[in-house]
């Protein structure tokens, strides 16, 4: 069995830009980036062949900075660079309209995109929990709980939306763009218990619809293929602030 397209080293400063097939999607990626994961999940869900160029975000190649906005994901297609995960995910979706991940109804599509914006409010408190600082342990613990309680407001909102819809996914009975755009941060939530054992930073058990959605998402082939477990995400976070961050730790 061939190795997945994303199992390639991360290119750093000094590396030349690889040649890209103009008629095949190339994704500039970082294996642990939740934004870039959006794009990969869309491609996998739609079964669109693609190549991956992983980028070391601490030591970016000059050509990457010059030709893009310096962040991932970027889709390169027919010699053009499409930045921003929401934008290039839509672009990829429209390459194969027969397997559209957005609803065909413009109103329903707009509603789905609004949910992505609404649920995106979880990102600030999500990172707030990870980066909480204080003068002592008690202060750090207090700040983490404050951030997690803020994050739970979005989790509660997600649960209510799923209950109201009465469907497996935010997009209906099958996974869609809304699900794939919000999933990466939910995938990473369990790493809290690895990094901060005993801190009680769990998704509340009463959010049954959300928990069912998470289970359904892990059954999706794209998520099964690309998703990572809590221990792996935690291992990355533990060394991600270092200038010598090992982006290739899964290849070693």
C-alpha cells in the first residue's frame, strides 16, 4: 500500500519549490494545522486526487512567503495559488460539482456558512486554555477554567443545533462542508486531558447530540484517514513553541 500523500517531510528555508502538476491539486500543508486539515478533509471526502507539500512554519522557504500569504493551507492549481482554508475548500468543492459538499439551495448554503462563523468562536478560548498563564498554579487553573467555560458556550450551541436538526450531521444525513470546517478543533479537544490530566476539561456528558456527532465524524473515511488521536496532538503541542519544532515527528 502506498504512503498517504501527506506523509512527506516539511520543507524549510533553503528548500527549492517542488514542481507541481498544473492539472492536479497541490496542497501546501502543515500536518498538525487545523486550518489546513479542512482542505485535506474536503479533498478526501470528494475523492479528488491531490499532492501535498508540507511547510515548516517556523522556518518557511522564501518562495512560499513570496508567492503566498505565508500561512497554510494553500491550494495550487493550474499555476495559481489559492489561500485561506475556507476559500480554497470552496474552490476544491466547485472543481467537482457532482459531489458538492454545500447545499444546492443558496439559502441553505448561507445558513451553513453562518454556522461555521458562529462555531468558529470556539477557537479563541480553545487556544486560551492551552496558552493560559499566571503568577502561580492556582491563577493558571482559574484562567483555564474561564476559557473552557467560554468554549463550552459554543459546544452547547452546537449541541442545540444538532438537536433541532435531528440529523447525524450539521449538513444533514451525510457529512458536508459545515461539518468539515468545524471538525478540526473538536478533534483536538481531548488533548486537554493528556496535557492537563485531572483538570476536568471534558465535553459535558449532557451534550448527547454533539457527542453522537463526534462519534459519527470519526466514522467518516476522510477523518479516519487524516485525523490524529489526542496523544499525538498533545505531543505536538508540547514542542510546538520551540524554534526547533519537529514537524516531521510522525515520519521518524
